[in-house]
């Protein structure tokens, strides 16, 4: 059974409280048209719902974008709030989730094992459901698109060790609050989250010969240090050496998790809960030479790490690397170099203010050029979510969609490698993808989603595709069995690109 | 789904005549000794020093206090290969192929590029131009262009929902799902649905090409899967009422079966992840052993299901780089350089660890930490593949532009 979301559920919020704090968004004339409204929704949301193109056009594309750049001022959809309220695991802290997991895994009885399994399944379901529901229903669409982007950029994997209890918490606490703030804070939040510390092994990174290492087989682990530079900040061509990787690994020693009981005053003992902690006994206190800077061994240890993160966040290579990635996601697989350069300049001038970088991109003529419209092949997640949005349908049972995403190669939180999912056409457009997407379109268009019935209205779906369809789409529609027309729309080339 | 249900579905889906591309015709062709190639890519950098371990080097034991494998003959020890190297005990299912000479290795093989980035190193091994990321085609796709026609959509088969870089390029390539889902009919297999979308995707654009390739490949594949295997014993084993198991052994068996049925499949590719063992790698037991076991079982399944076609098949197992010679602080290994390449097949000059072993002494290591590369992967693959597929002189240069693959490359397969 599926429910149709009512348009009354606050699709567009007209008033906004912080208009005076941010300068208005200045767009070229082409952006202020109906097609401009559609392009904005294709890129800055997970795809238009029926009626949205008209609404955004009416209120002014620039005003809608200004709102989206200030998500906290947009009231959230009541339907989404209701859906999220039904997922109690969502708001629990990383420590609480870890403690429950640790307690359950100790019980080796059959009963204990099945309780443990049930907990893990419910947790995985809740997290993926929330992720999907937000993409489908949130009024803060740009924030959700960016949450998806930055999660993928700072990817962690559900399947690695304890990360299955933390991925949802990581998204909610380390990613979403920071996607339109300063990059330095986003970097810090990911660096301190147990999901990242566990995923890239830094919780075990220990100075050889340090107090904690004595008598144990412990020492340096350079996994996080390398990916922190290669993927998270500078980029592989960012001008660092193997020496810099090793030095950064030394700097990062001790940056980890609370894995041992801690004694407090009055005989109080804090049990290990795998929350973030700096362990001074694991740290390397020697001087380091990192990216040309001398980092003095500090008596406290952790300030070196803050210093290294600041160096990385403020580095011109980081500005360039991440401007490129944003432009590749939002503008074109091969983004215009001049645009990337201007975004990187804004990055440096604004000290990594991600909202300012987004604004430079959105206000650019390149963003609105006809050749950059409808040129981004949707990833499986974008394809599935945009299809449901075009039908204004939200699933009561998300499992068939999870299965579909798995088959299409993009399960939620399911990519093992730290580079995340690819965001370009060459990764996703292939024969098997065509067969599966068209089969999914056929199921939806003929009223099926898993065992549920669903109703996709042809005219509504058509209204999200703009004024003109491609000639081959028109031709195929004219020749088709009327029962397949909605399926054809959802499977059309017009719909495969955003 | 069980085989019977699949047969029903497949026959319902494909009432169309197969014509020239019918599998019956192809099955007859399979006697022709058509040479084929399978590439298995271990993403994440497998620890080659644990796959083919140099137990004859004292430096090996000095560098790896907790993760080194014991010499052959000891409890949980290596499987003896040649007196210096031993095979990881989890790869026991492959020992028969070593003994009959169809499994060989090239130690200290790798890329001339120094990168320790997984993603760059994989890119270079797939596009075949180390140091040059901009090459958008993969060397397997360039290889397809050098093969004699006709170039059918099923000439190359990739497993998994994403098309890997190694197969990217103008030559048509089909991909199919991993696991039993590969055999499951989809809505698009229904003639009415297929025809409706064929109207939409009848052009020459990328999507239309992908659509046509997918339609043809799905027909062929489902016919291949539905066809009975020739060997009666094998058929009984295969039928047994159960679907193929999940994971690599199942996919490998599926691949072998399809290649045996369908000689139009000249090249196949599959990638396996989970080799990035920075922490608690283990030795005879543990994380790495747990990955190698299904790999060994799967390769063995691939060989058996290929049946007589194994004679004409070369299977290459490769990985983007090796791992540090010294274990790190967490019972794991970090990103390194040289690795081992595996060659398995009827034409392989096996039973031998090929290549020049640089040793593990401190002054022999690459950048004082890694196994040095003494065989360029382009030379190894270039010479093996061109000989195996009986390609004209100079074909290797087309696969790996810019590489100097001279007569000096080791001879690893019989022509």
C-alpha cells in the first residue's frame, strides 16, 4: 500500500526569516524562466514533484534558491517529521548505540543471538529509511542533495565492523549540520566521528614505542592519513609525498576511540563506549615535517592534529579539488575549468564557506548554459528517488526500493571503498543498468512496487519533464500501448538525465 | 529461483527465433578451440607476499612477526611450490593446477608508476597507461578491437552493475548482475515491453546502444544458462534442485558455464573487493585467509565449469599494487608496490614462479619499504595475452600504448 503525498504538505515555503542576512541570489535571465525553474529543481533537489516547477517559477527561481541556501529557516515537511518520528533509533547517540550493540553481542545464547540480529536489522532499516524519506520528502532539498554528496565524499561503509551502528548517526551529526557551513568544521566533525575513526583505522594508529604500544604489537597505521589527503582534502595530485603521509600518520597518533575503562574521581569508572577520545599514551610527541610546515611536538598532542586539519582545509589544492568535485556533481561530468577556478577562488577568499562556493557556482553563467542542462546522467539513487517524486508517491514499505538500489549497484551506505560512489555517467550507463532501470520504470508505471500497488498518474509525471520531450520519446509514446505510457515516460532518456 | 522456473520464464520471454546467434549453432562452434581470456581483479591491493610467500627469505620472517606464514610441512604451513615460495594454505583447491602445470605466478610484478593510491593505481592498471589518468579506454576494450569479428554484444562480459574502466571504450560490452539475480527475468524481457522501449531506444546514441546490447546479451545469456551442460555428472551436480550459491564461487561457476556454452564470449571480467588489510590481516587463519578461501574455491569452480573450454582459456588474477613488506602496528599491512600476478589456464606454462625475485633485504626494497617491481604488468599481460589469443605481432603495443614490450618479455603461455 502506498500513500500519495499531498501537495499541501508544504512543498514550497514562501516566507523566509533570514532574507536580510544574505545578499539576494543574482541569476542570469535564462534562469528566471519555467525551464530555469525545472533546471534548478533537477540540480538542487532530487527532482521536481508535480506542480513544483510552476511554484518555483512563480515565486522566483532566485528566491527559491536563496531559501534553499538557508535550510534552517525552511519549516520541515510535517509528513517527513511524522515518518522520522516513527524511527526511534535515529536520534540515539553513538555511545548509546554502541553500548547496546556491545551488550547484545556478548549474549551467545540462541535468544541473545536472535535479539542481536533483530537489533541490527531494525537499525539498518531505520537508517536507510530515514535517508530515503528525507530525499523523497524534505523541504530542505538542497541540504539533502548536499548531505548525499558530502556523505559520499567522506564515505564510511555499513559493512565494516561497528560502523553498522554508527552510519546514520554519522550522517545526522557529522555531515548534515555542516553542508552549508565552513568546510573546516565539516572536516573536523568527520574526523572526530567514531564511524570514520573506525572505518579508516585511525583508532588503532599508535606511536611505536609509546606508553600504549609498549608490550603490544602496535604502531603506525597510515590508512586515514592517506585518505584524508588523497580523498578528503588535497586530492591525489595535491602535491604531497609518501613522507607527508607518514608524517601525518604520526601526527594523528592517539586520535581515536574510548576503548579502555577510564577512572574518574570518587572511584567512578567510565566504561569503554567507543566515543571519540584523544589518548595521550598513544601519541608521538616528536616534531614532524608536514607539507613544508614544521609541526612542533606539543605537550598535549591533540593541538598538532587541529593544526594539521587547518592546514589541509585552508590549502589551495583542497579548494581546487573540492570545487572540481562540486562542479562535476552539479554542472557537468567535465566541468568548465574557468568555473572551477572561480569557485576555488571563492573558497580561498571565504575560508572555505561552502554556501559561498555554492553561490558562486549557482550564480555562474555556466550553471545555466543550455549544454549544461539535462546533461547529468542520474545515479541509481537519483533515478529511483526522482521517479517517486515525479509520481508524488512515498512508499510505506521501503524494502523493494532498497532491493532495487542494490540491484542497480548503489545500496544506501553500501559502498566499501572510501572514494564513495562515482557521480559520472561513464560509471552508471551500461547495458545491465538499462535493462534494470527500464524494468523498474515498467513496474512503477504499471502500478507495482514490490508487492505494493502504486498509482503513477501519466499527466503528473509528464508535467515534471518540462515543456518539450525529445522527438523519439514523443514518437514512442504515440505508438505505445496506453498502459505502458507512464512506464515509457519514467524510462525515457528525458527522465534518465537531470 | 530454481532452474525449472527459470527455464519456463526464459522460454516464455524468448519466443523469438535466435537465428544465427542461437546457442545450438554456437555450441557446435565451441569445438573450434577459440581462445578466451578471463581477468579477475582483486580491488584493494591483495598482499601478494602472503599469496606466494617467500618462506626461503629470512627477511620475510623478520619483517612480519605476527602475520608471516609458516614454512611448508609445519602446522598451518604454506603449500610448497618450488623450495623458495609457498602458496597460502587457504588456496589449497588450486594446488592440483600447480601440479599439473596449468597454474603459474609472476612475482614482483606491478606498475612502474609509484602511486600508492588504490584508485589511481587501479585506473592505471585498467586503462593500461600508468601515470596517465586521462586515457578513458580500458585495455580490455582495446583488446576486443584487435580480435577478429564479428563484434557481438556478448563478446565481452562484465559481472556487476557498474562498467569497470578496464572495459570502457567503443567496443560493445555486456554486463550482468552478480549472484543469482543474473538469471532472474526482468520486465524488459517481456516482448511487449521490450518492443515499446525499442521504439524509444532505436537510435545511435549511448543509451540506445546500451539498450540494444542489453537486449541481445540478455537473450543470449538466458539461452546459455538454460542450456543443459554436456557432462552428465556435472549436470546432475548443477541441477540438484538448488540455485547456485551466492558469492564468488557461484558467479565463477555461472561464468564458466556461460563461456562453455557460448563461444561468442571471448573476454570476461570480474572484480572482487575486500583486500585492503590494514588491520588484523591474520596468517593461515583470519581476515585475508577468509577472503582467499572463496577465491580459491571459485577459481577451481570456474575451471571445472569451463570443462573442455579450459584448454583454451587464460585466467589472469591481478591487483593494483602489493602491500608493505613490514607489517604495520596493527597486525596489518599498508599500501605497497610490487605484487604477484596469477596465471591459470590450459596454455599457461605453469608450475613455476616466474619473474626476477628482488629479495626483501633492506637495500633491495622500493623506497626502503616495499617489494620492488621487476616485471612491468604491461609486459607480462601484453606478451601472455597476445600469444594466448594468437594476436599479430605488435598487438601488445596497441593494448598498452607507450609501453616498450620487446622480445625480452618472459614467455608464460604456449601459443
